[in-house]
C-alpha cells in the first residue's frame, strides 16, 4: 500500500525496519499494508522510508529516555535467555516489576520484543537452533511464573478457548494472549501448540466456550486453519477468531473463515473478544466462497 503523501529520502528493507522498531517482520508488514508505515515497492520487495520509521519510534515508544530504558531491559532479558540463565532472566523481570511495570507491560513490552528479536537472530543465523529452543523453554517458564499476576476475582465474563493449530509449534503467543484474556476477566481454556481440529471441537463443546481463538505464528498453515474452522462450524456455535504473526490483516483472516480478525496484538485480541459479548447470541457468519 503506497501512502498518498510519502516522505522522501533514505529507505530501508522491511526487515531492517522491523529490527529498528523492535517488532516482528510480519508486524512491520502489517504496518505497511495498513498505511501506518510509508513504503514503496521495488519489484517484489518493500522499501520503507527511514524518516517514517524514526517518526513511528517517537510516537509509539514515548519519551526517548523511556524508550531506551525499555529497549535496554528487553535486550538484557534476551541475552540472559540465550545464555540459558533462568535465574538471571527472572531477575530482569523482577527488576522491571519493582520499577513499576505492570504484568501486561512485562508480557508485551519486555517478553514479546525479546522473543521477536530471538527469532530474528535465529533467522539471520546469529543464534543456533539449540540456543533458540533453550531460550524459548526459559521464556515459557517466565510466562508461567507471571500467570498469577493476571488472576482476577469475581464472576467470569465468558469462556474462551485458545490454541495453536495442528503443525503450529509456537505456544508462547498462545500463553501471552491467554493471560491477557484472564486479566480482562474471561475464563480461558488454553490448549497450547499443535492442537488437532478434533481437540478444538471436543474442548469447545465440553467448556461451552462462546469464542475460539486459533493462533498461527509461522507460514504454511492456511489449509489446516480452514479445516479447523470448518470442524468447529459443523459441531459448535462458537465464534471462531484467527490471528497471529502469520495473519497480517482482517482480509487475510476472513479468507481463512474467521468471524473476525483478532487484531494486531494481545491488547487488540482482548478488545475484539469483548466486542463479541455485545453480539451474542445472534450473528451472521459468511463462509468465503471456494476458489
């Protein structure tokens, strides 16, 4: 998507822009597709205007001193994760909490950026697959230790089920979103990674969940997503939402059969699910036409 009023000057690749912003490549791609980053297309490659990237850093990250502090904390956490230092990793989290960071800020402003950078380093062959697995295992435990911070007393707003589709092995995004939903007062059934369609169906029926979230982080799972959505459509009346790093926008999500796109991040997921509460129990689903 080309901006109608693009800045001029130096450009960078989409990967370079993602690294500069501290976000996943697919997040930067979504920024371009939705017009939030000015870019031009050179053949099949997007070129993002450097001035627009720098401007976005100022708008989204707050005062420079705060931005540098958060970036530095996330980098320290990443280095501890790669080193396999679980106590040191938790110490970084504890220090952030002691400095006043909320549980949501820890998840989305500390853990998520560190894991995005980990993935980028792995794709650039700067860390080994063994390092990536070790760091991810520690991150899993950090997320688990943060779980109690999202506990909320009182009547639950509804049952939500979430998991990654079969073949999708990224469980941390599922856990991060599940915690955000718990903090918003929902009862969450978390299925983790690599969940068969039949398991989604049986768990949804057992819990009487009003909403099912299908998480897709890596590419190549579109057919599996469609199969899972169809299975849920056939045997449940739950809303089905599709999202994750591999689902860049609403058009893509609807093309997979989703009732809604979850949104850009965990905060957007909560907002989307909250919006569904207002539409129960009647709604109209439109399944995309067969190609």
